[in-house]
């Protein structure tokens, strides 16, 4: 048919081979946000460099929220978005002693626990 292209068939990888997306909302005390960002850059970014360099993280970003539906006085929200190569890469990061040390310090900046979700990406578009 003119104007139609045939869709390519892509093999669906097994569960252990599928990338896993994690989304976390970090709630940091606003008066500690600068300290948190400096600590994140000094301690977590080198871990991200390691994990992305080895292909364990496909994407990693920290976003300082400037708007949203649940903004609260005295809280600076951050959106943490990771696309890991698979669930084991996520677990590998969470077991990493460097991350465990960072997390122990970062939790002191959080008046409320983070909101955490992870799962398999089912739809995606990129430009």
C-alpha cells in the first residue's frame, strides 16, 4: 500500500535482559538543597560514571523540580530517573558500598521518605 511502511519485528528479550526504569521523588529540606546537590555531585556522580561506563546504567538524571502538584513549603523536590540495563544492575547499584555510604548521609537531608517506583518500560518515544 502506498504511504505505509512495514513495521520491524523486534525480539522481546527475556525478563533478565530487559532495561528497568526507576523513578524516585526525593524530598530534601530546602535549606539543605545546596549541600545535598554538592554531596550528590561529589559522591553519587562518580558511581553513575562507573555504571554508565560499564553499560549498567543506560540513562541517569537528577532533576531539581521547579513545579508540580505536591509542592510544599520548606521542601525541595528532586526527580531521580534511572534506566538500568536490567534489574540486576539496579540491585548492583543499591548494594554498592559507595552508594550505601552516600545514602546514609543523604537520608539526613530528607524530612520525608522518598517515593520510589521501578518497572519495565512498555512505551517510549524519543526525538
